[in-house]
């Protein structure tokens, strides 16, 4: 795990913000070091969200700032994660121009996104 040269409180808030953004937008572009730090926490959150009960919601609210993101997370994970073990993908990009930092895109696995889109289409047809 690459170490970032920042304080712990700042790093914790950075990771929590990125986790919230990952859930809301389903993919984010960040540095490779931040993506590698975010991946285990995101997978842990997704496994906690498999069981849709009050205890798991409270555990997840410790990590995620936005309640809309929590409800979106539970709508994604109720049916989709039983079918796949692959949850998060990291794609390496080139270096950033300003400081030459290695960039990466971290996103949900396409199977999770495809199943979620199918559920959204079914809801749209019903209404």
C-alpha cells in the first residue's frame, strides 16, 4: 500500500469524500495511490451493504457523509452482489501534466452497473 504524505485526519476525510463520490457517480478519477487506498474500504462497505438492516446502515453511515449515497448503495447492492465477487476495478491512466502524478479511474464492476441499469429500466416501464 503506497503511503501518502499527509496527516491521518486529512487522509480519513479525503477517503470518505472519495467513497461518497464513488457511490454517487459510480466512477471517479484520482491518483493511483488514492485509488489503491480507497479500494479495500469500498469493498468492505459493499459487503456490509449486502444485508439491508438497521445495523448495517448505521455502520455505513460512519463512513459515508451523504444519506442519499447510502440509499443508493443499498439499492445497488441488494440483488447485484450475490451474483459477483468482483466489485471494484482500478484502471491506470497516464501521468498528470502539472505534477506528473500517476492517474487512475476507480469504478464499480460493469456487471454491477448493468444489473442496476436493468432494474432502473423495469421501474421506468412500470410507471
